[in-house]
């Protein structure tokens, strides 16, 4: 029988502050419905209705309130399906976090002696409040609320204190939706800022559209499986129950803002301080790799190579999100089921992974010599729903290791050998030194080689099936500095790979 004490627990809750141009179209409301199903994983610190290029002169906080009213009818049941130490916040608490941003477009909110909006006042208080945890500002619309706060911090504090306060801020913006976004990145380049960079209004180029935009924008056709984004699937699996009934019909693409918090989901896959590692919310790398010391702290789209539904390999920024679609849509549907049942045995729950005696979601870090073999043991992994059967899949996530698109030439495959029938325990052999601990261009040996990413994916056979992950970070070492090539060999190898 399922015991709530055996359900997944976490070390910390990310602090989250949401800026949303809710009601310019349905997708913000859709994303808020899904976000509330994960509200026990986050410390939500603000819900601010803002403007954007699509809705320049009004904000709609009342529509946030309506969705939280729907959540109020679901929260009691939701709490029956999570660990007692990680309960969902009361609806009234969340309603108390709703504020208005400036009811004007972009930079006009910074003009003259314009006062801080109520939303900016709340965000300012959250940034300056003492905390050991960063504050994630998720921008689903325009960013003038954030711009107001940064300007006030810059005006009110000495440069050293200003930099210290701004170092607490993490931004994930769903592209640029007003003219303050570029202003922020240009004037406050130290701020950790994730955003797709593309031509104005060319949203089909953005990684976040990988959530559901393949048919609307026409990218990667034949690769993503759209089945669980179809309106019929959404109607049957999502638009049910007290909270699901508040989920609007899709107009353009579903949930364009959702990748911003999928990035923070605590499922063992993503590591929020390292956008280049990849997660349900996509994969991002530094935009500026200048050696001058003046480079920004901005991250923009990376690409993954993913085998699609049609068996072909797709290389795209969108693939960094759609590759996980089946898992995150099943996760969504399972949580909707939690809202329907007050009996923990009537719904499915996530496998809990223990790897090398470490239980949790944090990465397992290993230093290992090139060419050596390491053993990984997940035999203590369990499913809290006692009758579920678990499937263990280990795979080498090569894309985060590559420094450019040349994955086949840059990153050699890890050799993975099962040590039992289920694959709970495996032996992993690293590539030889010449494949993983030499400089990419000079081919000279280095003492500290590549950082290799191995993913353990554990899936149950409940309905819908749920997936948990653990990432293994293997730092390749080469203490003897072996495996380098002579210059003539470097040229020959380069020609061979062309």
C-alpha cells in the first residue's frame, strides 16, 4: 500500500516570482494552471500581472485570482498525494501574492518620476530580503516590472551593494515581449538571464516553442510526437476536475510560458545553475564567451540532436524541449488525477531513485580516469505505489559536453553494460584518453578532461506512466597526460572527419 512518507522529498524549494501578461491570449492561464500543480516544489513569492507588446495598456490580475479560486477546490486532494513535508500552499496565501505591474508599455514605465508599480514594490522587497537562495523571475510577458526594480536598486545602493543584490536574481524570459528586455541585458549584463535571442516577433525561432509549437510554426516536422498536445487529449486528460476545468482551450500554441518553470522542476534531470546541462525547460549556453572579462551572464538557445518519431535525427533548439514531451505531459496528466482523488492509492506517483546509496534528485558526481570503468548501483530505487513495475534506462547525454555542433567528433560514447536483468546496476567504461582528455583543436593531453553526462531514467508502468531521473556527472581525469597526438596526426584526423 502507498505510504505518503515514501513519496518524493526535496532539499530546498526554488524561490519563484512570476510576471505574466495573462489574458492577452489563453496560454498564460494554461501555464498558471500547470504551475499550480507543482506549487509544492516552489516558494512562490509573487504573481504579477504585467503588460507586453500584445497588451500594452492594461493588466488582468483578476484572471489570476479566478485560476487560484479553481486551485482552492483542488489543493486538499493535492496534499493527499505528496510527502507531508512538501505540502501545497493554501489558495489564500497565493492570492495574497497577486499584484499589478505598470499599466503602460515597456520603457514608458521608467520615464520621469514614475512610481514603482505594486508588482515592482513586491519584487523589490523580495530581492533585498536576506536569503541564501536565488530568486527566479519568470517572465511570461514584458519585463518592465523587473526593469523598474533594477533601476531602483541601481539608484538606491552603492555599486558594490547593488551588484551583490543583483547577483541574487535569476531570469528565465519567454523571449523579449517589450523594449525593456534588451535594455536590461545591455545595462545589467551581470544578471543571470536566460532567453531565446531572435528577430522581433519571430517566436517560432525560440526554443520555448518546442513545448507545443511544431505544428503551428512548422519546425522539425516528423520529429516530435504531437499526440499529447492534441486538443482531444487535453480535453480528456487535463480539462477535468476543479483545477483542470479552469484550463482554457488552446488558441495558438499551448502553454508557451511553461518551459520557464519546467526548467526548475525537481525531477533529477535539470540543475538550475547550469543551463547548459539541459532539462524539461530546454538547454541554453552563454551568449557571449568573450575573453576580455566583459562578457555578459546571458544564456541563449543551444541545440540537441534527437531521434524523432520518424526515426530521423533532428538537430534543433526546439528539440531540447520536445524530446521530453511524453514525460512532462504524462506528469501533467498524473497531477490532474491527484486533484480528483482524496485516496493516495487511486493515482500514480513518481519513482524514488537511490543511486550509489544517495537518495534524492541531486546529481551524482564522480572523478574517473580516462579509459577506466565505474560501477553505478540503483538497486535501492523504489516505486511508492507498491505494485508498479520499474524500467531502468541509462543513456549518455552527449550534447552538453560538446562545445559546438560537432558532437560525433567531440564526444565519444560511454560504454554501458548491465550487471543484472533489470539494469538497476551497470558498469560504465569511459573512452580512452585520446577521445576525452585532449584539447579539441591542438589534440594535446590535458589533466582534466571532459565532463560527461549520464542520465538514469526510471519509469513506472502506472497510468499515466511517470518518470524520474538522476544525472551522473563524470569528470574525466588524465593524471599521466597521455593520449595526445602529434601535429601531423591532428591534421590527418581533421581531414578524415570532414
